[in-house]
């Protein structure tokens, strides 16, 4: 009698195994049709008895589970993508070679979904997805860096600080090699992986291949940590964080720029100028350094210093188009206060006279910026940013024929001012 019962039990287990395999096979068929919900249901039915299956069945089960929860890729929820990643890891444990590509697909889906969130200014969601990518992709710090950047944009400074401090403690520098080449059809430089770049150059469609090392991000990370502390009213912590970063990276000039920025934000402009001068002394023939100093000065609204640094960069390297554009931008930034004052005036005779004087002062700003923009167009005739700005200035100065010529070249409708 006992033997008979044991035989019945074995038969029952055999039936369960057959049903289980059928559900998993059917889930695979549903995935082939793109029916992710159906596949999930079938896999959920099989999951309760999967522990007793052999490794091959388990590998298929977790592979299909990963595919089902990955589903619509970038449109999948964060929780679905987490589930997919864990399933792919399980599939790897049980010998699935396909699971490696599955994990890569989860990472790609998270990045693409985060990019969509960034484009719609949903920075909190983007930060969450990128942090999930960091957790799921062997703690890849690139994900964490961009998660921190999005947390900053979301004004979630507590989260951003945690991410940046983790990056700092891990010694993340962000230094990478970029493989670039110029697209012959568009004339624009593009970044690719090395194999793709070499292949495209060999095809003749791309020219001027270059390998470029990106600047270290340690200065930016230290600066953001310090600025968050400043925003929280913890100036002492900000200074201590910057000092620690400088000790760890004594030759990083970007850290000195960040330190100068920090002191400016704290209102210590004398310390800001002192550090800026020390940076220049360290490398007085470096046009990129002067350009970056100009950018830093402009960011903290020290426009006169920004213009001085951009002009110095041009003295060393007259081909720096961006320096000319930024000089024009710094000059034109003076317009805002004039316009604000013009808008505040009334209709009295004195106000009318003042309005006319300010209007002429505004035109002087345009005339001051114009030579830099015209030089950009001379050196780079297809620079659309310079063309649009120059066109608008010409309209403001009443030089409509010149403005119309640029408008025609742009091939875009442009309202006259």
C-alpha cells in the first residue's frame, strides 16, 4: 500500500513538471508575440514550483521572466526593470548566455527612459532610474554621476549630496577617452566607440579621427558638494570638503576654479580673485584654462572678468570660436538691466528723455558685441547661433538689408524687432 502511494506521488510530481514546462514554453511563445502581460501570468503560474526544476528549466524561466518584465523597454516602470534585472542575474547563475545581453538591455532601457524624463524636466524620475542603473549594473559610477546631476536639477539637494559624497569617497574622476571623427556629409564632429569610429573612417564617410581624454569631474563634484553645504548654511563644511578634495587631487586646476566659485557664492570676492590669479600664474599660456576661467566668472555673474579671460584666450589662440561667442554673450548680458530700467519709466518729459538715452546706450552694447559675432561668421559661415544673434542686432540697429540677407541664408521665418 505504501509503495502504491509513493507511485501516485511520483506521478503527481511528473504531471506538475510537465505543466510547469508547458507554462514556461507558452510564456516564451507569448514573448515572441510581444504579449508581455500574458507571459507574466504564465510565469507566475509556474513560479511556485520552479525550485524543484532542473537548471536548464530554471535558466529558461528566469530568462523569460527578465524579458517579460523588461517588456516595452524604456516605457517599463522602475520596479519592472528591477525585477527584470534580478531575473536576468538568476538566469546567468543557471547557465543562460543570453542573460548577459538582457542585463545590458535593462541598463539601456533605464538610460533611455531617464533621457525622456530629462527632456520633459521630470528630473526626480530620471535620478531614480539612473540610481537604479547604478545599483543593477555592478555599481557603475557613471550612472551615479548622472543620477546626482538630475537630483540637483530636481532641487533634491539631500539626495544629490548623498550621491556626490559616494562618488567622492569612491574616488570617481569621470576621466574617459572619447573617440571622435568628423562626418563628411555634415561637417560635424561625432563621438563613437573606438571600433565604430575606426570602421567609419575606413569607409571614407568620416575623417580626422582623434582620441580625446575628457576633463576630470572631481572638481565639479567637490564644487557641488560645497555649494549644497553653502545652500544649507554650512560654510565650514563647504570649506572642509573643498580642502579635502584639494589634498586628494593637488594638481587638479578645476578644483581651484571650483574653490574660487565657492568663495564667490559665500560673498568672499577678495578670496575669489586671489584664487583666480593663482590659477593663471600656474599655466599662463593655456588658452583652454583662460576660457574655462571665463566660463566660471560668467557663471558667478562677474562678466567683466569673464570678458577679460576670454580675450586672453583669444590672444593665445585666435581660432577659439566659443570664446568670441561668449564675449558677445557677456557684453549682451548688460542689456537686461537697461531694458528693466526702460520698462520702469513713466511718460513724463524727463522719463521720455531718459528712455531715449537708455535706448542709445542699448545700441552701444549691440555695436560693442557685433564685431565678435561678425568675426565668428567670417571664420565659421554656418554658425547658426552667431547668425541669429547678429541678424537680431542688425534689425535693432536698423540695418535691415544685412539682417534680411542673414534671414534668407538661415531659411527660417524670423520676426523683425
